[in-house]
C-alpha cells in the first residue's frame, strides 16, 4: 500500500513556479490572450481589455474593415479612395486580421500583396534624402506600385510572379522542392521605370499582438542587438533606425518586413496613404509622383481624408487585437519539437519571452510577460531571401525577425499556409529551409533531423 507523503515546502514552491511558467507559455500574449478557434481567431479584442474600451475597439475595427469609396460621396467619412491604390480597405489585405498571400495562377490582381519600389541613392542629394526617408522612390511610380485605379483611370501596372524549383535534401535523403519567385511588372500605365529599379514583393502580415510588440522597451531591443557579433555566436542582430514623422526625429524601427516604421500610428497612416491612396496629417500628400497628373485631375475626399480621430481609433484597434492561446502544449510531440527548436538554435532570433513596458495610458498592454518568438531585430538572411533593396539601416539581405505566435492558426484563419515576406513558402518547413545567412547553422541543424524530428518541429510551430 502506497502511503501519502506530505510535499515539502520546496516541492510546493517548484510546483508553483512550474504552473506559472506553463500558464504563461499557453498565454502567448500574457493577459491579452484569448481562447478562440476558427476563422475569427485573430479578430478578438485583448482578453483583459475592459468593456468600457471595447467600443473604441469596435469603432476602429469598422474603419479597418469597411471599404473606402471614391470622392465625392455621401459617406464623406470614408471617401477619397485612390485615385491610385492597392485596395479599398485594410481588411482586404489583412484578411480576417491575418496573413496575406501572393497571387494565385488565375488571379488578375495581387490583392493582399504589394510591391515596394526604389532606386539606389547615387547623387549627394539622394544620399542625403536616403538618410531621412530610408529609400529613394522610383521617379515615375514612387515607393510602391498601385495596381488598381478608379474607374476609367489607368493603374500603374500589373504584378506577375512565376516560380522555379529549388530542391533541398535532408540528411536522410528526403527532398523538398522550394519555389523561388521571379517578379515582373507589366502593363505600365505611366511610362518606363528607371533601369535600376529595386523591387520587393511583400504580403500583408498578421495583425495580432502588435500593441504588445510596440510595448517592448527600446532598452530591451538594444540589449538584444549584437551588430558586431561580440559574443561570436554567428548572430548579429541590429535595430533599424527610422524617421518618426510626429516627433520629427529618428527612432527604433519596429513594424514592416524590414522594421521601417517606428510605431503603429505611423505604420497605419503610411498604409492608408500607400495602399488606399488616402491622405492624413502624417502623410498629407497624395501618392502620385510629379510625373503623374491623375491625383490633381481627380477630386479628393478633403484635407486630410483620414482624420486624426479615425487614425486614433484604428491605432487603438491595431494595438489591441488579441493573440490566441497556444494549443496542444502538453502533447509529447509538441514538447519534443520545442526542444528541437531550441537545439537547432532558432531561439537565437526567435526570442521566447519578454516583458512589455509599463504603459499607464494602455493598461491592457502594460507589463505583460509575452512569448512572441521574435527579437524585432534585423538579421542577414542570406542571398536566397534577399530582395537587394535597402531600407534605412537594413541592407538588401536583412529582414526583421517575424513573430511566430499564432502561426499555427494560419490555415483556419486564412485558408492557406503561405509564409515569408513574399509568400514563397507553401508550408512551415519550406519557410525554415529558406533561412540562410545568420540562420544558416540553424537550418543545417534542421536538415539533419529525421522524419520523426521534423514532424515534431512542425507540431511545435503549429502549437503556437
């Protein structure tokens, strides 16, 4: 007969710590996390957002979700679309607040993907402008190709993507065919592009947890940075330093595939301007170049078209979209995959835990222990993923580490599993195998995994 033994104080303390860690591990977004499956898993307000603030969230959601229309219109709070644009509403790119995708074979438009444009800074004037603006826009088409225009007007061009196979072989002989995209722009509506145009395709990233990422202290990001690889581990992440329009000063970049925007307010206003063709007090100029008269020829929706009030609501909404909780965390395969993730060296960039800053004006996001699996830093990802287009301090091979929280929900939210900045990876393993540069060692470690280990790694990622 087994006798009951009273647990020691030490064992109780260890059990308490273990339970706390496990609880936080499930709640990737700390107290903001929610339990939700299905297509709307990314569309809920932070779990700790009080009811008194949920109306603000809903109002911001309406401006994020509903379409903008051509001016003049009776709905003057939402008019001013275009005349050149990529979409007429934010939700069209961030589908269900989730991940965009490249155009399928029969798609006429790349609705949830856009193409950034720039040219190299060659002249003294261009080099000076690059320091402040981070890029030198293509002279005719600007910093972004708009493949839609108002009725009876000419869009800037058509985005075309073809793929070529890139086979990769695991140590046990299994072969994966990656697909390398080839991007071209046809049907140019306003003349030829500059011969040295740099192009970079970008799919829309998920919207979850952005306010938490915005709340990671600058000091933490600087402490994580190791630009000269002082510790010799082969990882040399660095912060991007970008222009903050409101402060009229430089700040740490946090948002965008190359961390080219300092905060959500500016990220949102830039998207309204570039993606939807709408002006704001942050970006008061319409998205036409001096070689395009269409913005002067067509009526606008007022000045600004997006009021500060609307920007405030959309900022609040984008700050408080909840991260869904992790699933299957006690599954032995998932636990094994988590160990393999660490063993491969993935945690060097995909940081597992961090605490947000104290934010008195945003208490739901304040001092939360979160598990975003990102360091928010720029890393050289090698020539395979290079777009060869610099953005502020990010060179043509550097990308910001993407957060992994919620990644296992992609299929049910968005109906696909396309990953990386241009959606080239058709599943998580393909995304892993595109890693190079600073992540080359980690990728090579994964290539040594046998089938069982590979399946465990993917099970762990799908648990996030």
